[in-house]
């Protein structure tokens, strides 16, 4: 089984190494393509018609100057252009939970979304800040990935992928929470102001609003949260509504 691992925290992120360790017992054909620096909230954006620089860091490990989704595209179009494509794409482990509106912003989930465009099953992994993880937890995570891989016929239908949020400590029971509301980027700080020129910064983080049954409540209660997502994003309009539109 060929596994491709990407992230949005960068090639040197601890979560990336953890995911590589977790799959060590599942395959000896593991590849890494990750950004050369942090790309938080890059979503599914791509770099089109502009150069991307790929650096071979070590055997089967490459850094990419672009976005998280670029890492998948560069792997599919260049690294594996004349070779077997990955059987599974894993993203993460992200440094911070991905919940609510993060599903649209997250570079981690942008990786998984991009993988589905290539018809490859994908799982995005995220964790709370400052988790109480040990080396033994890599084995538990590997067992979870193996179980999800074996059951892929039940979730990896066209255009769908999994988002997995890990709590503070493992092992943990698994729940399927509902998607909540917890928007990041609600404030701005003025850093400089000089006439018509103003420099602002949108700070990282938020207080993590929670409602019963949502992802934040599930994670904070110590459960692993798993959601199946898709990129279709369509809600059909009523035909009567369409018939009533007059340009």
C-alpha cells in the first residue's frame, strides 16, 4: 500500500513525524510532501501558472514552496507522474483542532479534499493544542488508521473524506459529533497606521464556543471525533422557486 502524507504546519512539524511513525507498521511505501513553512488556513487553494520549488529533504520526503493542496497536486502530477499513485492520503496531524467553519478554512482538510479529486481515499487528522501524547499513542493511531483503511468501502465513496479530531489523551472512545459553529478570525489588531496606510493582523485562536453534541463538546469530553465530509456542498433549489424567477 502506497501512502502519501501531507500537512499544513510544515515539513518540520512534530505532528507530521507522528503520523509517519503511526503508519510505520502499515506500509514500507510511505511518501511525504509538505510545505516548506506553516500554511495555516490555506484551505484548498492552489498555485497555478507560478513556479513551485520542490526540495528532496531525504528519501521519500519532499518540501514544497506552495500550499497544502499544492503538495497533493505536485505529488500526483510530478512525483508519481510515471508511477503508481497513492492508495491513501493522510493529512496532519494538525497542531490544533479543526471544527465548525474550519472545515472550509483548514489546509489539513484542503489536502484531504484535493485527494478526493484524484479519486484517492483521504483522512485529515487534527489534535487539540498541548496534548498529553506519548510514543505509545502512535501505535493506537496506527491501529485506528488501519481500521479505517479496512472499512474504506463504507466511507470513501466518491468526493467524501474523513476528518478526525483527537482529544488531549489517547486511547479514547470514538464519537460522531454534529458540525458546530466556532468561527476563527473575528477580530483585527491595528499594527501600524500612517495616513492612508493601515497594517492589521487577524490574531490566531479563539475561545472555542461549544453547544451540546458539537465537535468541541465531543473533543473536550475526551472523545475522538470523526466526521465524514464531502466537497459537493449543494442544496437543491425548489423547482417552483426557479420557475418564479423573472430576469
